[in-house]
């Protein structure tokens, strides 16, 4: 997913997306562990990058809320 699309999502949607991606990553990793070749090997790296993007965006949102609270004091 693109970062712009992720930034438009609310926190609950982001959390659900992370959970979904982690489950998918677990399936791919388990296929690799038992010796099966995954359908698309590059998908694993793509999922990891998307999870990292989501976590970064979540942290940015938390930081923005904190800064806004400090300004209002």
C-alpha cells in the first residue's frame, strides 16, 4: 500500500491492517520453514515494508497529538 493511503486511515483501521499483514507473513514464513516454496517469494519483503510504514505512520500520529497537546497548554 502507498503511504498516502495509509495516512488517510484511522488508528483502528491501521491496527487491523497490521494484524492482517502479520498473519499473512506468518503463513508465508511457515511455508518457508516446512520447505514449501511460497507462491511469490518477494511478497514477504513487501509485507514487512508495509508493516514498517504503518508503524511509522502510527508513531507520527502519536507524536502530532503530543505536540498539539503541548501547544494547547
